[in-house]
C-alpha cells in the first residue's frame, strides 16, 4: 500500500484536533498507509496535550512542539523534515478543509503525472474582509509569476516526496510553495476545486500584517528566483533606465540654456537629472559586485539534476 504523510501546522486548535484526526483516519482508511504529523506552533491552549494523547493512542501520529510561535512556514518546514511517505499532504487544523479531498488530490496528481496539486477554495466560507485581500493577493501573484493557480495559499495541497525535500520555508514563504517548486524545475503543478467549510472552533489567525509581509516576500522571491544567478541583469537594467532618464533631462536643460538662454542654476530638474545619472552608475556598481559574489560563491549543490546517463547503463538516476 502506498504511503502518505499528512502535515498539520496548528496554533491554538485544541477543540478541532480530535475531530480532524477522526476525519483524516476515515478519509485515508483502506486507500493509503498514513502518518500524521502535528506541528504545534507555540499554542497557549491545550493543543499539545491533545497531540500527546493522540500519539499515545496511535503510533502513526507524530507531534512536534515549538517553544514559541515561529509562523506557518517554519511549522511546515519541520513537518516536511519528518515526513517519510511517498506522498505528502498538508491541511490546516481548523476543519475548514475537508480531509476527504486528500485522496482525490493524490489521484489527480498520479493520473496527470504532476508534482504538486493545490486545492482551490472556489466557494470560500470566510468573511469579506478576508476573501477580498486573498483574491487580490492571488491575482497579483498569478500575473507576476505566470503560474496558473487561483489559490496559492490554500492550506490543502499534496506533493511528491522529492518536492518537499527541497523546499526551504521561512517567513511567509509557505504562500509561495508552488513558485518555489516551479523555480526548482517541478513544472507539473495542478489545481482542484475543493470543499471549504465555515470555521467551527476558535478564531482565524489572519491579519493585515501577514498580507503585507506576503507581498514583500513575493518581491524577494521573484528577485531570488529570477535574478539571483545574474544580478547584473536586474541592476544593469535599472542602471540603464536611470542613466537614460537622467541624460534626457540634462540634454533638455542644456538645449534650453544654449538656444533659449534659460537660467538653470536654480532649476530643481537639473539636480534631479544629475541624481538619476549618479544613481544609474551606482546600480551598475552593485550589479558588478553581485556578479563577482555569484562567481565566487556559486553552489552546484543547488542544481536539481533530472538524470544522468553513460554508455554502460541506460538507467535513469534522479
């Protein structure tokens, strides 16, 4: 029987955990050999006591407890490190996602030969103050990254084991797991509409600060994934645009001085044009410095090798 590891990050969800565990067992019974990894991200209620009891009652249950709250990305990172199944699923502990969707997501992943399948909460059961920022976030992320997903931050996802083994999660990077996988060469990313329920217990941990931090992390990830190995392309482009704009401004002012006799000593536009030119050369300098650092510290271990072949063997090595 194929194995699946279910990673459940949680914070103050003591009332939801027993029911979630029962639903997970029911959903995966007779289809997969599961293990359940509960990651307590510094709960202040009795969530850990519930997890301890589940561990005592079922050897398939593992528990990880943080001494303080580190965030969902860190919780997922440590949960992935403990996952040993052929497939890895993630689900939030608030009972809003249906565990019965996990086998369906895995079947879609196998049928379409995908690396990752993300849930899409098409009919989301959350207040407008939460769904509106989420829709804006997903729209911007979809347009910027080119990855055709409608719900990047859905907590319900399934992966092949090798995908999660290469993920480095911290900050708010859990929102961009599809982008991280895509940039590492895993282009088989799919999506499935999933059922979403209203929250039954506790309160949502969503806040405006997470929304802001998420966009800042998006900018960081785009730079790291697309320009980390070629910083001159980024800073050089910015430098060219800055120098070009500054040159146009100063050329215009020189023409105004020579042909129209306009006095320029107190024109702020002159200072702005010179500033743009100097800023452009600074961008060039930063780009060159970045290129030198990349060449000195290039790490071939980050390369995701698809296969190697030689004359003696036709076997694929991944």
